[in-house]
C-alpha cells in the first residue's frame, strides 16, 4: 500500500479568515487572466470610445445647434456627450465581461467549479469576480477620461476625479444584474437578446447622446427610470461641475441599491448552481 | 422540404445540381434558426434604435441640414446610412464570428464536405442565407421609413437590392478574411475595421465635415459607396455616381468570393 499521507499539500487547506481575504486568494488567478487576455481588449476598450467621441461628439456635434440651456448645463454638444459616453462605456464593459466570460466559467471551462472545490465559497468567488470587473473598469474609464481632458469639456479637477470614481458604482449596478442573468440562463443564445434589447437601447436612449427631454414627457420618465440615465446624469453633473447634491444622492442610492440586491441574489444563484 | 428528403434518401451519392446544393444549405440554416426565432426577429432592431436615437433624438438639435446643396430632414439623411451600415454589420458578423465558429469549432464544413457538397456550394449557400435574412430586415426597415414619412420616391424600392449587394460584398470579403484567422484574438481586427467604417462613412454626417485629403480616403472605402448608394436611392436622386458604387461593390464582392473559394479548397480539401 502506498502511503498517500505524504502526497497531500504541505499545509492542509484552511478556511479563509474573512470575505476579503478569501477573495484575495484568487488575486493571482485574476492577474494571470489579465496578463494573458489584455491585448484582446485594447481596441474595444480604448479605441472604440475615442472614435465614438470623435464621430458623434466632434464631427456630428459640429452640425448640432442647441441652446446650452437645453443641454443640461453643458456649453457644447461635445461637453454634453463626453461624460455620457464614459458612463455608457462602463456599462458596456459590464455587459461584455459578465456575459460570455462568466458563462464560460460555469459551462465551458468550468473554472468556478475548481474554485468552489477549495475552502472558498460563492461569496468569495463573486467578490473576486466583481472586484476584478471594477478595477478593470476604473482603469479603462480613467484612460478614457484622460483622453477627453484635452478637449476641455470638464469643469473642475475634483469633479473629474469623482466622475471617475463613480464609474466603479456604475459598473457594479450593471455588472451584478448581468452576472445574475448569466448564472441563470440555460443556453448562450439568450445573450444576443440582452445585448439587443438591453444594452443597445440603454446606450441609445438613456440621455447619452441627447437630453432625455427630447423623448417627450412620457418616454422621458421611462428613460429617467433606467439605471443608465442615473449613471449618465451623475457622471455628467460631476464632470461638468454643475452638481445638484440631492439628485446626486438619489442616483448613488438607486445604483447602490440595484448593485446590492443583485449582488446578494448572484451569490445565492452561484451557490445554487455550483453546490446543489 | 421535398427537396431535402429527396436528397437525403437518394441511395447513390451524385454531384448535386447547381441550385440544389444552395437550397439544402438554406434549409439547414432555416432549421437552425427555427429554434432561435427571437434572435432572428430582434436582429433588425439595432438600425431602428439608431434611427430613433441619433436620427430623431440628436436630429432634433440639428438644424438647417443640407445634402447635395438642398435642405434635407436629418432623419432622411441618417436612415439610408443605417440601412447600409446594418447590411454591412449583419453580414460581416455572420461571415466572421459565426463562420469562424463553424469552420474551426463546429467542424460543420468538414461534415458537409463528406457529402456531395463542394466548397463553392458552401460559400454560396452561406451568403444566400445571409442575404435572405438581411433582405427581410431591410424590407422591414423600409416599411418603418415609409410609416415615418421619410420616403418620397419610388427609387427607394431599389434600396432593398442595394442593401443585398452591400451585404453580399462584405459577406464574401469577411469570409475570405476569416479563412486567414487563427484565434478569436484576431477578431479584434474585424472590430477595428468595422467600427470606424460605421462611424466615419458619412453615416451620421456628410463627408464635407472632413478636410479635402481625408475626404478622398473616406470616399474610396466600401461602406461609404454603400451609404451614398442607399442615400441617393431613398432620397430619389440617383446619378452616374450610383452606378460607380454598384460596380465598385460588385468588384469588391467578386474578389472576396474568388479568395474564399480558393482558401476553403486549401483549408478543407487538403
């Protein structure tokens, strides 16, 4: 008989002390993922948003003649559209990172299963996954904002800093529901639908490219209820330096609540999917 | 259906006649999409959303817009741009991502070539399916334009074949490029080509927005030719320039088809 006792790990696996320390145990995994995949996302992450600003903000903006009074505090169409695009970009990252990649972790490469086979639990996995998403978004949106800065569209430096930081919240408000969705579906065909019926209309009608007032009184209210408008308006107020603090608090509360509830549900769903 | 059963129940394998092969592949795609009908239906929404958002939402702030020296409603300017751009997007996505998956992971074409189908049948069959789909989408879009009172000329009917021409040209070239790709990372290059064409080919603003030298570059890109072709038709002002666009797109697609046929032969038959 072979003595198997010697072939095990030098120290037996121990349960992590807390949520964060458990999530940090996956830090090297996520760093490796980043090191091996960052090249594939360079164009979609940095070039695409810049081209959108150039095409719609600068070139189409040259044909826009709007009274600054109707542009929600922006003094030009470019200044109006730029912060909206930053928030929309954070949302796009949430959609692209939380759909096919997450589905692959459950269904194709099944990486989540190897994670749960350790002392880690679903809460740790979700925290590490969303933490990675948030850092990645903050980096991408930071670069985007820096590229926009020379266009002279921002109000104050501290407003710009806060506009950058709230992208972490915006990405969570979209990342958590999309994560929940990806953990719940049976087949990957459903992704085409959330891109076409979710992401694209949200991008186009949530006050990113034009003031929601242009939608008419009824649709304006619908657009204002969308999480992207909350994020866009928050980002725009901060970036332009024209802040209604009470409204900003509402936006933060809305996005925080959405992220919190969906986070909790996503942990439960992942646990259900991996353990039971 | 009858053709399908006849083909599969034939006991002796024989070369398929011209149209037969293409129709078989078409039937296969219809069977596949029958299970994803919602994906099929929602496929035409994207250009409509763009028309509503940029055309109407942003368009409300665009005043005194002129095209070819005449004042034009900005919505009427953007709508044909969306037809051309979505014809390109739809068939390029199909001809790159989906085609790559079938070629490399599904090994679908290897299976098909074990039958009397030839590589050229596969290329033609895929493009035909693609065109059937985008024909349905562009017709739906045209009906929406009519309902929004954006169409005032019978020339607009020709935008359907024009969109099919754009789609098949890009489809053929896209498939040809896909045969050279080795990993998903290569598709970043597809995005890198598609996205600037979508944004800068006079889809949302006229070429007069560019300096002269840049204008020349934009005017020789294939999507620009498609956009002006569609625009001249829906605005009812076709010109000799439209014919140039048609010939350009035909040549563009023909080159793609020749390359894709050669490449498929060497990839799948050797």
